[in-house]
């Protein structure tokens, strides 16, 4: 079991690619605990293992060694189907390429993850509309990706990741295709979700703009954690909410 407040942790997580003399250890016995309500940034040079690490923590890539405790479950001890169900039920993913369906409207894209739930159609539509409203895109709900800017597309992708209210959110370079102000909007959104819903948010990035919103910064180098720092970024707007 995880300690109180810890939603996701790993113990001596290890992964190599290749075999024999070309084997390359990409993640080397990394242990870490991530907390509810916190936005954690994972930084580090290209090739340092960030995406690999995130994929193992989120049930997308099986580690060679070590364990992941996710919401009190020993994730990689579950069967493949149970891991898929765990991801669908509890994890939201945001990637840099948006991966929206070009033929669907913004609203239909956000509705997509709700199709395998037992929500009534009207309720699903209301939820999707609310998720779009959360990211400030209610007025653009009927537009298709081609009619949206890069920043708007990423906000649709975020609404889609959030529509099921996942407890764990994983974002891999969510702002790298966005310019300054759009990048900041996305960061503010992720920060707000962590604060308001107590969600654990883990963001892989090398975008320094995200520093001002992070609760913690982890830096990977050659598959190991070389820095793990908590930062005090409490904004005046948060101070009131936390007391409530
Ligand atoms: P980062 O996200 O920090 O840039 P990655 O986790 O994507 O780093 O990759 C770390 C290292 O692992 C790189 O050297 C990369 O080439 C290698 N790697 C990642 N995925 C695979 C794979 N599926 N097969 C072989 N090598 C891989
Ligand atoms: Mg990467």
C-alpha cells in the first residue's frame, strides 16, 4: 500500500532496450512517490528516459524490474486486461501531437472516451460539454480540429483526458507545439486540476515556462534521478481555496 497522500509510487523501476552487447539500460532502479493534488514536472535532456519512465508508471510499458503501486494496486502484477481497465478508469493522457480525430467536432472528440461507459447519451453529452467549458472552449464545441488553433486543439485534448475525472494525469511534452501564451494556458489548466480535484499530475517537459506552476521538479539524467526538488509556488488565488 501507498503512504497517505501518495497516489502513485515506484520501487527500483528498471528498463533496458536491446539485447546482449547492444543492451542499453534506459531507466536504472528509480524509486519515487507522487502525491495527490500536486503538479510534478519531470525534466532532463532528450534521451534521458523521461517518456520510458512515464510509460512504465502509467501502465503503457512493462518494466524489466521493480514495481509500481498505483492507487493502492500493484500495477504490473495485474493481468493485461486489468491493466487496460485500470488505465481506462483512472488515467488521463495528454501527448504533444494532440491525436484528435479530424472528422469529429471538438465535442465529439471529448465524448469519445465516454462511449464505453454506462452513462446515458444525454448525460455523456452534458459531461463532455462541461469538460470543454472547463478548458474555456464551450463556444468552439461544434468546430473540427482543422478549424482550431494549436492551443485550442491541445485544450480539446486536455478536455478529453479529463472528461472521466481521472485520478492520475500523465502529460508528455504537452506544450512543446504551443507558443508562449497557449503554453501558459495549458500549464495553468493542469495546475488548477491538481488543486481543485486533488489529482496527481505528472508532466514531462523541457519547457521552463512550467516552472512557475510546479509543486515539484524531478530531473532525470541517464536513467536516474539527479534532482528532486519541492518548490513553493503557492499563488495568492490558491491560498484562499486551500483554506476552504
Ligand atoms: P526522453 O523521453 O527523455 O527523450 P526516451 O524515454 O524516449 O527519452 O528514450 C530513452 C532512450 O531509450 C533513448 O536512447 C531511446 O532511443 C531509447 N528507446 C526508447 N524507446 C525505445 C524502444 N521502444 N526501443 C529501443 N530503444 C528505445
Ligand atoms: Mg520523450
